C-alpha cells in the first residue's frame, strides 16, 4: 500500500502540505519546479497568501494567487485549499501555461468556483442525493446547526427536524422537488444543542436526461431574528385584542348595568307621571328616554353581547343574525353542526369574524343575503362566510384593514383565515381553528 507521501508525490499538479503554523511539511516535484526555490513556510511560496488567510479562507475554493520564483519574479497560479487532520493541502496550477493548453476550460471553471465561493459566503448550502442523504454542507451550515460535517454527511435532514412542521408539510415538499420543481418556503430546524433556528429555503433539483432528480441543492438564509420579531408582533397584537375585548366587555356591562339601569329608572318615573296626568312634555320625554335606552342596548350589544359569555357562540350568532335582519333587512343563511361550547378565545374570534364579514357585506357588497357555515370536524372547526355581492380588490386599503383585523382575530385563537374576492365575483371568508374544548 502506498504511503500518503508517495500518493501525494504522484499527483500531477503542484502540491504543498502546510502544518497549522504555515510551515512546509512536503512539496512534490511539480511544486518544486514551479517554485524554483527552497522554501520553508507559506510566505516563502506565495506573494499574496499568508498563514492568516490560509486559516480563514473557504476550503475547496479556487483562488487567484501569485507564486514567488527564485529570481523575485512571480507567476499567476490557481490555488485550491483542502484541510485534513492537522494540515492544509494546497494544490496549484500555472495559469499561464494552462491557459495556452485549455483556455476554454479554466475560465468557466474559475467563474463557477467564484460563484460557489460567493454562495458559500452568503448562504447556508447543502447538497443531498435523490434519497435526501446529505453529500455536502458548507461552513455556514455547520456554524448555524452546530454540527460538524462528519456528523451530517450520509444522514438525511431528519437529524435537524424540530417537530415544528407536520408530516404533510414535508410530504408536499418532497412531492414538489421529486417531480423536478423548485420548492421555496420557510423551515424551522433544530441545532445540535437543542436550539431552534428558521431558514428561508430554496431547494433546486438537479435532473438527469430522463427528467428525474439525481441530487438536490438547498440554499438557505437564516431568518431566526425576523421570525422572532414577527412572533413578538403577533403576541403584542394578541394582547391588544385581548385588552380591547376586555374593555368592550367592561363598557358593555357599564352601559347595561349602570347607564341603562339609570335610564330605565328615569323611564319608570316618567310613566308614573303619565299615570297622574299626561302632558305633551312628559309624553315627549318618555319617548326620548325609551329611544335612548334602545340605543344604549344596541351599543352594549355591539360592544360585547352578553349572550356570547352566558350561552355561547351559536346562540350569540343567531341573535346577531336576527338583530342584523331587523335593523338592516339583510338575511343570513346560518348553518352549523357545532353542538358544544368552544374555548372563550375561539368563540370570540369566530363571533368577531362573522360580525366583521356581515358588516362588510352590508356596507360594501350590496347584498341582501349572506351564507354563514360553522362545521365541527374531528380536529378542527371551520368557518365560511360567503356573499354573492360586488366583490372587491384586496389591495384596497379600506377593505384591506378589515381583512387584516380578521386574520389577526383568527391567529390570536391559533387559527388561519383567508379571504377570496374579486370585483364582480363576491367574497368568501374561510377560517379554521384547532379544536380546543
């Protein structure tokens, strides 16, 4: 069996072995012929390549350097650095001589390796085979994941699985890239020490002649800080919604139990005066107070219907539908399979979404009927509010704010909401919520 030194000596390219301090451990015949001088460390070999740069440079990347000659002259060389055990392996090719032989080969190669260098410097990069086994990871991949390359090569990305995403998520990912299409999305991974990090990911399949992938290139950029900021904003929005609901509940009770009761007492007093002997002034005051009491009740209901807290979501929506019909003449075809109470956050979110959707339909869509459906499924609750009105352009700010408010309502209860609408095609609001009872 050949020794490593014998194997290095047989390499046709110029080759130097440097230790961690930059001293020359070995140079093959081709390297000595190119250097044409006796050298002891890296700074004797190159004009523009120091020990510090050797330690910091990205490995396996083609570099333009200048080799020092005995007469003080230099020649341009292409250098590739490999790291093995406690030494650096540096191979070099004389650009001047090689360019005469194969100029059409070295320039494209140099450009490709420069692109790889730029990619490795800016992104987290991995290459896997068609089964997802890792073949290559760059330095940034290891820095972020806190794994060494040897701990990742040959394994699949399940070693990084954080448990954040469902099996269906990864099933769709593999379906996309397995059919030769590019996949883009955000993934949460787990580091070696148990931490979490988010990456914005693009996975590109490399295809054989028959169109089937033989490997995949994954390019990722860490977005953990952005995701944390987004989460903080969501938590803040949830707290704001919670405070708003509590304030609406307080004001509703104050109007009903405080001001409402005082007005009702005043009404009783006026009715007694009428019994003693009616006058136009008393009659007018009685009518005015009755009107104010009704307005206070309406405002109290709009703020927070007591039915929602006392009887639950379905009675509250039925009551809202009836009041909406009486006040505005708009019908609502309400259908539900829900027979049990939900947690307060989900009930509040669904009620507010129905309220907002029906109000928008009345104000903007020009419709006389809205369809509201609440379905109880095995693991989730679904809500659909549909109208056949004018529809709208979702880019319009006026309606866009309402859409954002409904989305935040859904998200605050752990759900998701989507609005489908186009001018002339009506509007459909769809939301799903986890079934937490």
